[in-house]
């Protein structure tokens, strides 16, 4: 399958309007437009009954000890884990494009609601975990929320936007679920997939 995103070429730098955070004129990070990018796909095999979109960043520090701490840098040798930014399932087989902003515009305190939407069903992204316990921002974050890597990380982060062609109309997930649960439900149902990768960094010493 071929996947295309309007806004950057595969392997290119993600423009700030698609990010959750951008470099600040004072301090380190300012909130951005946080717009979901337009994404399209083609070449799905016969028998495709639905699509799924998952965006994840595999470069997230496994420990938060040094994250966004003055006078510290997150070492490149630190083990990394996945952070899911978008989990969209049960997209009808007749749909081969989502327009810019279809999965969110702007930073929404306490998150955008997961669950059924115009394109299927949205799971939780990992800002749900990141803001857990924050009285101003804590909540369930569904749909798309873009990049905001640590401003003191020593590596560039890579964001994988993957579209899956599935042999079922629905994966049957309801309630609160995230990327791992979605991927587990897809096992045995993936007919094809394709990806676009974008790079992003908030560390001025490590440009994307």
C-alpha cells in the first residue's frame, strides 16, 4: 500500500502546525496548532473491509528522570518506548483519505473524546498517560495529538503514520483502548499496510 501525507515527504520534517508543541520565543516549548495532517492511501488488496490508522513515536525515553530538566540531556543510549499519537479504527473500506483537521485541531485541555466518530472509532493516545494527575490537562485524549518530544533529548524523534488494510469491517473494540490493544486486535486480520515517517525535534541543538 502507498500512503501519502500532505505537508511533508516520507522521511521529512513535520511542520510545526501538525505538532502539539513548538519552540518558544521565551522558555522552551509553546503550544502549537496541533492539526491532524491530511492522509491518503491507495493500493489496498481485494477483500479489504476496513482500514486503521496508527501513529506512534518509538523514540520516547523509557525513563522520565531527565525529561525536560534544566541542565540535563537525555542520553541517546537510554532505552526507548512507543508513544501513540493517533489510534483510529474501523474506517470504512470506501474511505481512502482523511482531510487535514479531520482528527483534531488545536490543543484541547483534558483531551478530545475517544469513541465513535465520523470515520469509525478512535482509541486513546498516550497524552492520556502523560497528563494523568494534572489538574488542568488530565483526561482522556482521543483522536490525534501531535509531536511534543522532550526539549532536551539528544536524538531526533520519528513519527510513523501507518495505514492498515483489514479483512474485517470492525475490530470490535469499545470503551477505553490504546495502541497496544488495537495492534493486538489486528493480529491475523492485516491484508496490507503502508507508512509515512516524519521527523521532529524541540532541541535546538538536535534539529530534525
